[in-house]
């Protein structure tokens, strides 16, 4: 019995190590290629760089629109995520704490929106942005990102709000707190793990998005990923610039993840519990 268990454990460890190598290899390849010249990448892609080549970073920062593209991506990501965190938790709180049939209908409506692929309404959305005069402005993708995140945001926040005892809110009401003050000063701080998840999931998706900026932004407002894609051509590609740009684009993501890591630990250690009747009853 012990030998069989040991054999299973060894297999699990071997599979885990294999998956770790497979996931780490693209990161390794991108990092070492960022410090190679284009010719060295083409000659020997997987080897370590023969010397530290920094001209790609210098060229990106001085001869291209890469800094402007990074600023555009930063504006899109921060503005979209801040608006999401400002409005979606309130909607989820109203849906979860208001026992009305119409709130169930709104909940289903938001969830139904998650089932429709973006490609289905991509062209109508493009025409609508042009009609509203928002095509080519940063406002267009920000509004689209916010509206597209409502379904997932409501789903996440309602699940967390279910785990917060109603007695806390009742006690604050007895003390004279308004509903808005109760939410922002008592309930919202307890939603920290969920908010961290929203910031990372939605922020990462916006930061790495290619399709939306290509659809509704002019060429002078290119985002980071669109700018990096410019260095890939049909006949020739500047892979040194591609990997240098990719490496630089990872830095803000790592900073955000490290800053929010403690909230993920809290979510895994303190918020994994089941509530009786935890799944929302519809109808």
C-alpha cells in the first residue's frame, strides 16, 4: 500500500515538474531573447545571449512610439479597472441584499451577457462607437471594457457578499449609518480579496488585449500590444524588439501582482467556506 502511494506521489511530482517546465519555458525564451540581437535570435534561439545586448531597449524607448503606447495602455487599464471597482460592487450589493424578483432578473441578465462571444457583436459595437463620435478616442475602449466586465464582476462580488453576515449591516443601521455608508465603510473593505481578483483578472486582460484597441482606436493611439505587433511583418520581423517590448510589458504586471498577493492569500485561507444555500436561487 505504501509503495503504491509512493508511486502515485512520484508520478504527481513528475507531472507537476513537467508542467512547470512547460509554463516557464516561454518566459525563459522571452527573457533571454530580449538581450540578444535579431541575428543572434535567428541563429540560436534557445541559447543564452553571448553578450548583454541592450540596443533593443534603447531603440524602443527613443526611436519608436513604445513609451506613448505604454502610457495609453496604462490609462486604459487604470481608468477601466477603477470604474469597475467603483460601480460593480454596488450593483452586486444591491442585487444580493434586495430580495425582489426583479433583482433575480437583472442577475440573470448580467450572467447571460457572459455567454455571448465578443466577436458576435464586434461590428455593431464598432458602428455604435462611430455613431456616438467616440471612435478613435480612449473613451471608447474604456466604456466597452467596463460594460464587458459587469457579468463576471457581479458574479464574483455576489458570491463574496453572501459570506458576509447580514447582522453586521443591521448593527450599523442601528448605529445610524446610511445604506451607502454601511456599504463603503463596512462591506466594501471586507471585499478586498474579491477586489484584488477583479483588479488582476480584468487588468491583465485589458493590458494584454489586442483586438479591442485595433478595432476602435486610431493608429496614433496604439496600445502596448498593438505597438509590439508592428515589429512583426510578413517578410521580415524585428524579433529583438518584440521580445524586448514583451519583457518591458511584464514589469507593471509583476508589480501589480506582488502588491496584491496578500489578498490572494487571504482569499485562499480565510474565504474558502460554504454557505448553506450558497448558490443563488433564481426565480
